[in-house]
C-alpha cells in the first residue's frame, strides 16, 4: 500500500480528477464572486479580494496541519510517502501564505490606511511564512534525504504551536485584523450570496493543493527511487 | 504498536506539549506588548504606557467629529461605550473613517488629556452585507427610534 511504486501509479490516476474539479470550482467561484455576489455596504467592490485572501489564509494553516500530521507519522513509523508529503506540501503552503499576506496588504491600504501593521494576526502569519521557508531550506541543506525528512518533521511539529496562535490571535488580543466572519458554529456575518463563492473558492483551493501535492510527490518519489528496478523499467518503457 | 514506536510517539507528544507550554508562558509574559491597542477604559484605569506613543482603539462617538478651521486637523472622541478619549489628528483620514466606525489611532496623551494622534487606522469588523440590506436595516432602526421618540413625547 505505502510502497512508492504503488503510490506513483495511484497518484497519476488521481491528478486529472483533482485538476478538473479544481478548474470547475475555480470558474464557478470566480464567476459567482465577481459577478453574482452583491457589493458590500461599506467597502463597495473592493471586498471581493477576500475571495482570494480568505481561502489562501485557510490553506496556509490547513497545509501546515497536514505537514505536522505527516511529520508525526514519519517520525514514528518512518513511512517514505508521508516524508515526501511534508516536503511536497511545503512550497505550496508557502505560496498560499505569501498570497494571503499580499492580498491582505492590498486590501489593508485602502481600508485600514496601512499596508502593514505589526498586530498579532499579521505577525503570526508572517512567522508561518518563515516556518515554511525554514522547512524548505532545511530540507535542501541536508544531503541524505531520509535524515532531511526527519529534521523537517521535527521543525514542522515545533511550528505547529503557531497555528492555534494565528487562529485565535484576533480573539486573545486586540488586533487591527477583524475576527473571523466564517465560523463552524455558524454565526452569520455575511449573507448566503456572499458566502457561497467564498466556500467555492475554499474547496477549489483545496483541490488545487491536492493536484499539485500529488504531482510534486510523484516527482520526489521518482528522484528518491531513481536507482530501483521499477523506476528503470518505467523510464525504459517511456523511451520505447 | 511495538515498543520503539510507542516510545517515539511519547517523545513527540512530550516535545509538542513542552513547546506549547513554553509558547503559552512566553505569550502570557508579553501579553501587554501583543495588544495592538488599548481601549479608553484601559487608559482610564492607567494601564496604558506613559512616556512613549501607544494606540487607542474604539468607536468614533456620534456627533463628536469637528474639523478645525485650518483645514486638515480633526478632533473626535473615541469611545468603548464606557470611557471616552478625545483625539486630535492632523492629516488625511482613511476611507472608512466616519462616526460610529471602529478605529485605531497611534499617538500620545498631552498635558490636557487630549490624545494627539500621528496615525489613524480604520478597523473593519467581520460583517459584510449588501447596500440594500444595510439601507433597510438603517431605515428600520430610524423608524424604531422615531416611534420611541413619538411615544416618549406623547407621554
């Protein structure tokens, strides 16, 4: 089940499904978000940047949690596939964190009057970006990839304490950043017509992550197993 | 689960718990520094720092915004519905600045107790709604206020 060869084939079959459903939900979400959802009474049209900002921020935390869980499994059971999951996720997570920070900054200037403030939410999210970058650098700095995977598993676990801090920062401390508009308990802070595109984009971004992490993991599997028979046979088959 | 794995899992649990406790202690120690702003009540209680600039956050009191004749200076009250701080600011205000809006101002208290601000930021809340809904809410609110005023004047 967890063998790299089996994973390589199953992942190859799953990628198109993730990619197609990503594109469909993306088109639906962007169309609904830009053309169907009503403007906001205070912010007018510029609130629509939240359809990128909020799902990107969700992903920045979601991917980190996936990496931390994969880190526990890697450290305890030494499974190659979960080790590969961590490093394949890191750059996607870093990109989403960067996207959340940039879109937030673009929104902050007209709405707050500042590109950046050092409040608890913004600072902890910036720390998350540095954690991702640290994980990527640490992995590439260590030659032996099994050792590197163990090192980044530990770093991913150390950093996971930052996730609840990011999430609750707007409640624990006074921040300029507003509190969450979408909660599991279902407090209605926006009408359904504004919420639907937000959720569509949230699903879309998750599907994107699914497709990309599988692609990256497949490449990593091939690189790690480059000296094994199944990879050689696969490559020879491709050449013929 | 074999004993080696059990031990590893236990060690990981200990590590995460340890870091969690350390982070919790550190954040508690720096609690005051992590506050982006102080409320007018906290200033009244003397919790705000003296001698260096800090931020005050609250709502702009209704009817308190006064523009000075020189043009760019604005005076207004910031309230948390318990205490009020009078703020003076020279400069351009953000788009969302209006009476009843949540804002955060950076500055210092002068001798006469007026908060002289060097920066005004608008704080947006988590609520989003279409303009029609906001209008009808406002109309309903105004109607309610009118009705109550009529009832009071009828008595």
